[in-house]
């Protein structure tokens, strides 16, 4: 795995290795298996960023479960969320009286998760939790409950493992941060 890469003429350095990510994803899967034993949760991936995280997570889920996806947009090609959230793909399943687990790649401003919480709440789920691989607490604009966190990170611009830069580099196995940002 490369320690440094260049994307859009900007230098990025390895921040979280594939091994570190996979170890944490496995731990999160075990925790969910334990907490949802005897139940059938619906995992809802927030596209596009969560698809790699959800795919790896679901491989560690040993209880019965279902999956669906929703797609929001708040970034476009920018590095910072516009704050304007648009629904691009709605759910295909009925989540009324179901245990719902929203799967996010990253929570930074909290605006998308806040939007999702309000939207899901309208469907009267039995329970509702959020899992995010990355959590930038210092970047929050609105407080949102995140029950499962992979890694709490500083307010860095990060790419890889599902996280994009202008729709590119989602396929990187590790997570990289912009090199000129201080740790």
C-alpha cells in the first residue's frame, strides 16, 4: 500500500491502513451481531460512499438481516459539504416497525444524518441506529446520535475506501488524508 498518492495535483498521505480498517469493521460486526441477536435489522447504506464499508461490514454479520440503499447529495465535486441535501434515491423497502441501521462512510457536518433521522422517523421504525466508519466530531454543525463509530478523526479531508474526491479514488484500500493538513 502506497504511503503517499497524488490526486487532482494534491498530495495525500496514508491515514488508516487496510489492516486497521478491516480489524475495526470486524469488531463493529461482532458488536452488532451481539446487540441484534434474535432480530432482523435492515441495513441502509447511504450511497455512494458507504458501499465499500457496508459490503465489508455485512460479511461479518452472522444474524439474519436485510439491506437497502438511499442516495443523498450534499457535496457535488467539492471538498466541503454545501449543506444543501438532496434525495437522489429513496428506500425500496418498508421500514415500519423494523430495526433500522443506517450505514454512513463519514459523519462530518451532521447535516446528512440529521436529514436521514427526520426522514426515517416518518416511517415509524421499531428502532433506529447509525453506524459511521469515520466521525469528525470537530466538524459538526448539528449534534446527531452516532451509536457505532469506526474511527473518530480530526477535521481532515480524507479519501479512499469509498470516500471520493470529485467521484474518484473510492477504490483505494486505505484512507488517505490531505498532506498539508496538520495532524
